[in-house]
């Protein structure tokens, strides 16, 4: 079960404090040994932070590119290497000094089987010999054999083999099924991505084997087909207009699976909630376990119900209602109901390159702060960013989706508490924005680069809005 999380509220922000409390940077050098790979769950995990730890506890991080790719210089590090995707239950492992170590749902399952049911070797490092890993891979492949054979992926090593999020072979498998490891019950569950029906279950044993309790049968495999995946950028208005956030819809017949990605109001980190729904003609209905407003309770679960109509241009518009826990309520002027709108990015890539004046807000009702200089370079759908304030530069990367862009820069935008101790370097702030038709203005939302233990000083929050004007 997934707990409801608060998102979509765009609170506004102050820029003179942008660089006062945190920083980020990187280094370079000649690479002799590298560990590289792709982070994917059926789509590339673009602009996600991948973490690597060596056997002596040295930690490195790398933000993935548009294809979910990452590369670590391991010349001065000592294997084995433990990898994970930040804020995701996705793990990998390698004993090699140099080579490939992909991170995906199947790599996570293999590590779990090799490690007696616990995939998180990053938090609790343990050496796994290659023989145990090979045995675990064989047993996982046997369990999933009907699915892997259907997509010609039976002999693909999810960790060591070169991988692309290209919709074929192993990537096609991730498109049609969700592979989940439960370390508490030591089980692997395989669900149809669209219908959410369970198609296979197995219990992890101590000796890198699995005991299959619900085998995958041929009928279930026949019903597995790569779903139609559509990416939307969505906005809601519950008394305050918020957005954009990312909404991915996967359709199979009249059923849809919906994943909405936005930011956490307390930490600023990207987060995803998932739900299901239906499409009937031009009518759309789906539900997400989420609270859409700033509410009065500190915790609790909620359910947002969306109804909409698919318009002639492919966009969707409609209304929503939000069920909150008993005793909870939305803080005025926000309401537990409102309107929403979602549109697909344009089919052609907009030009984001150039020098921009950027402005932000960090708290509701606060005045807009800025400008700072934002320099963007673009190569097809890949973009690099340089943010400059008083000569201090921060660099980041991003991905273009038609007339929308998603990018990360290591910066703290609010006046933070520094965790009531020495200030630490900023983590990546994530920005989502839309460019105007004349390519002169960008507007959007962001999640701040607040590190663990840090927080924004009231009334500022770790999410906000931003805009940029081209010079």
C-alpha cells in the first residue's frame, strides 16, 4: 500500500537566499576505470540521482542523463560497489573494478535473492560472490521464464549486459509487468502494469533460490502487451493554481494506470504516486492516493478522484474531488475540490538555448525575487544549465520534452535552517517548466535542493514557482 503524499501545491520563493545555505559541485579527471549503466523501470529514469558506495564506504553520486545513463570513475575506489537510485527501491551490485552495473526492477530482484531477501545492500553492505549472484539470476529467470521468453529477454543479464530503455527485450518486460520485492516477507511479486493483477509470486529462500507459490502461466503471458504510454504535464486549481507536474498514463483497452510525479512540500524531493482508472470514449476517470492541498493535519491518507474529457487537441480537462482523513481539512484559500488540465508536450522540440533572467518565489504571498542569470545550452533533447549569482556558478543537466523541460541544479532556494548545525552542500533542486510559443518566456514549478535533516524557515517551503525571461 502506498501512503498519500502532499504534492501539487505551488508555494512561492525568495532568491537572494538562493546560494546562502548550500552548494554543489563536481570534479573531473582522467578516467581509467569506470562503472556505468542505465537506470530504468520501463522508461529511463532521467535526471535521477544514482548513488555508488565502495567497499571502504566512500560514496559518490551521479545525475542520470535523458537516457537514464550514468558513469562513475572508480579508478581510486575499491570493489565491490553498491548502487541504488535515490528515493527509489532500486538496487544493483558488482564485484568488478570496471564494467556495467544497471539498476532496474530485475537487478533489484536478483540482489534480493542473492542476499536472503534483502535487496538494499547499499544501506547494509555485504559481499556477494559471483557464484551466488549467478545462481540467483538463474532462479529469477526460471521464475519469470514465460514472460522473458515472450519478449526475447531470457538470456539477458539485467546487471551486466548493455541496456537501453528502447521498448524491446528486457525493457519491454518492464513496460508490461511491475516486479516488486518485499524484504519483510521475503517475496517477489509480479503484477500486470495496467490491470494491477498479480501474475506471479515467489518466496526467497536462504540459498539464493526461490519457492514459487503462484507461477506465471501462459494465459497471463498472452494478455501481457506493451501498453500505450502517454506523458502529460498537468495543472490543478483548488483555489490556487499549481503545476506543472508529470503525469504518465498507460492504456490497455479501457483500463489506464496513472503515475503522477511532483515534489514533497517538506523536502522538495521528487515523488511519485500511482493509481488506476478507465477511459470510455472521450471520458477519463482515475484515482490517486494523494492530498492535493495544504492540509491542517500533519499526517494521514487521502484519495483524489479525477474526472475529465479528452479534447480535440489531445489535452484533458475536468474536475476533481479530494477525500481527506476524518478531522483533516484544507487550509484556506485551498479547497478539497477544483479543476485540472493536462496536455501532452508539443511534437517538435522547442529551443531553450540562450541566456535568461530567472525569478522565483518560495512562500505563498511573498514577492518575486530575482533576477539571476541562467545560461542554457541544448543539443537535441539534452540540455545543460549554468546558474550564476554574484559570480558563483552552479551547473546542472536536463531533458526537453517538446515545449517542456525538466532539469536539476544543486542549489537551495529557501532560507534554510541548516538542520540547526553546520550547513551542508545542496542536493539537486528539480525544475519543471514550459516555454512560450515565441520561446521568450518560461514558467513552472520546482522542488528545492534541501538535504536530509535540513528544512526551510517558515513561512517558506521546499517547493515553489519560477519563471525566466530571455535576454
